[in-house]
């Protein structure tokens, strides 16, 4: 169940990040894919700063932060 849980959380994070990045999104499917990658990036970024949140909310916020960073970087290539 862990991998399914992570995939669902990443999909939700990608959707939320697409809504937060007004005009920076790439469509629903691509935002979900970037959200999956954002979960990994968010976890890595938070560990660099020594931050960690437990539970569902913490993991969701971490994934959203990572997805927003990925969408922000990807928006430079979109132009």
C-alpha cells in the first residue's frame, strides 16, 4: 500500500501545485506527473534544511512544495 499511497499523494500535490502556480501549469496530466517528481524533490529539499514533517499533512505539504519548485523551474522552459 505504501507505493499506492505515495502515488496518490503525489497526484494530489501536482494538482494543488498547478492551482497555486497560476499560469505556470502544464495541464492536469503533466501537473500530476510533476507532482510525483515534486514529492521526491520536496523530501530532498526539506532534508537539506533539516526539516521533516510526519503524517499525511506534512507529507502533502512537502510534496506540494517540491511540485511548485519543479513547476517554477519548468516554466522557464515553457516560454
